[in-house]
């Protein structure tokens, strides 16, 4: 079972935003959803995703940018 905390950095594993990384700004334990803010075209964009679609990543200054 994954444990997430506010402020953790995660990488998105699946879906339209796969390989993006961001910071957790909200957690809904009952629905097992995260609110993750990622940078898209230079703007902070909140995304809701299920726990299983993300993985914790090390905290880095560039961890909120996609790998392309």
C-alpha cells in the first residue's frame, strides 16, 4: 500500500500525462485520489489521478517538468 503526503513529489505512470511529475496538493483517502500540480506550457495545472497511476519520486527542483 502506498503512503502519500501533502508536498510529496510524484511521477505519473499512466494516462494522458504519463511521465509528467508534480507535487501533491490534495489527497482524498476515501476515493484514493491525488490532486497533483504539474507544469504544462509554463503554467501550474492541477490534475486529479488515482493512487495507482503515480509513484513517489525524489524531491528535485526539476521534478515538476516532463522528461522530453
